[in-house]
């Protein structure tokens, strides 16, 4: 297991293991809670679900399955060199880990904002020219808190980890009027199953 804090060494350790075809798991406390599952034929990793339906569950994925999703998002959202991507959550959870590894794999500039107060996270979006943001609905509520967030470079807000309720969607749209809000479902266990755009009926995702 790899300790989640500090986050940059955690990512470096995970990528080093992935490059060798070894399994990895980022833990909140860094202690190994049982062995990380191995599959000699397929490089693996383990991560936690968001816990939106109860206690977070540890799941096992192949590294290749996320890499295939990275390629899809590179086309959909233009993630790549010169694009600043931010994640708000801690790396032991799948949404933040996914966003971080995707950014690094595609050559984007990664900004890890976990541990900052929501007002400082909001300020960082503008100061660092963030173009793509990965967040849960709860993180969006804390980030916006009913106020506009100056982030003129933000093009995509990718929301997962829990159902995006209409109140939070409206607050997000008001805070980031220039950004496209894309709700998705299924990234933890099975990669993307459903993904919204402007024409998606309310309630159709998740």
C-alpha cells in the first residue's frame, strides 16, 4: 500500500509500480490492509468507491481498463498537453485518483487541491487557469456555497461519485457559467456507463 499523503509522492510511487506492471493501492493511512491483489497476466490496482451508498468499498481494476477510458476523455474533453486539470478529493478514492492519473497519462498539467479550504480551492481555479475539474456533488456544494466562482478558463466540470441533484447542478451552472457540466456514472466499478451533455434528460444518468 502507498500512503496517500503527501499526494505527489503517492502518485509517483503508483506510476513507478504501474510502469513495472506491479499492482498498487493508495491508502489513507498508508498501512497495508491485506495484500494488494495481483494478476500476473494483467497489471492491476485497487481503489475505493465514493461511499455514496454506504461504506466505501475497495474494488480491483486492470490498469488497461482506465487507460482505455483516458483515450475516450482525451477526445471528448480535449485533455492533453497544455490543459490544466484539477481534482478536489483525496487520492485513495477512485474519482480523484482517476482524474489525477488521466491527466498525467495524457500529458496535462495536474493540480491536486485536496486539503485546501473550499474558498482557497475556488481561488486556485482562477489563479492556475484550470480548464477541467473533477469533483463530487458534495465538493461542488462546498466550492460554490451559493456564490459565483471566478474561473474564466474552466471549460468542463466532470461530476461523479454520487447523484448530481438539480439544486447542485444549478449552483454549479451559476458559479461556472462558461463551463459545460458533465455528470457521469460508473467510473469506479465499470468505467463510464452513462455520461450527460446539454441534451440529456434530467435524471437519466446514474
